[in-house]
C-alpha cells in the first residue's frame, strides 16, 4: 500500500451524545448546536458506510489522495495518481466496524440525499429519528412473520453493543414527545422479527 495518505472512516456516534440530545428534546430544550453536532456526525458516518459498502461489494473506491474513482480488480485498488491499496489491506480498515450497509443501503442513501442542510431544529431531529429507528430491509413491501427485519440500522451509527443500542433507543425514544414520530408497538413488532436475539427482545415484550 502507498501509505502517504490513509483511508479514514467516520466513527459511530457515542450513546451519551445521543442520550443527551433526546433527553433535552424531551424536556423541551432545543439545543441547536447539539442537534447539528449529532446530525453531522450521523451524516459523516452514513457517507463512510456508502463508500465502504461500494468498495466491499462493487470494488469501487474513491481515492483519498485525489478523489478519483477507482475500479478495483478484486485484488488491488490502484489510482492514476499513484495511491494504491490491496483489497486485504482495505478490508482491515473497516473489519468489525459496522461499516457495510447491506440491506440498509436504500435507507442510508436516501437519508444522505434528504439531509436537511438548512433545516430547522425539528427537521434535523426528525431526520435523526427516522434513520436510527429504521431497520435493515425496511423498504421491503411488507413485514411478515416469515420475513426478518434484519436488525436496527442504529447499530451502524451508534457506538455500543447491540443490546446497549437497542436499550438506548427504547428508553429514550418513546416518551410523550411531539418531535418523535415512531410507534412503540410498531418498533417492538419489528424488533421481534429481526436478527436481534430473543434474550434482548424479550425485555421489551
């Protein structure tokens, strides 16, 4: 690998930051600086997921040196500017970091396109809420008992174990808050048919 410039991916957002935003929002405190921080962090993470997923599944990677789009050959990505990385080296940069979007890609791509750049506080809060409450496979025509909802997309965006992320969403998102639109019962139904283990879902049923 040409090591002059390294690939860098956006980190997951800390649970404490998400918790603070939702707690303040529930109290009617509209912290514009904090909602901007969280929304921009989630946007950066979404953009990283899109880039990693394209590299992982399509062998397409944006060069970090010159931004040229590289079509890899399955073994190496080589840019005209001289930057290069092997597929194995690339994989090590995102292994275990929840950066492959999988069935969540339609929602993540839609979220990036719909990011409220100049939106009001409520617009950004709604954008955040819609994304972190979604599930992989959400755009399937209908959920049925035989059709898994995969897992919460929030796992890609929020730091912590699956159990910690599910607990955060459940505990903070279902108060008497006019800015939050998700139905508790609907979300639990999706959780029960997802890949989330029974020992976690049983806590909320």
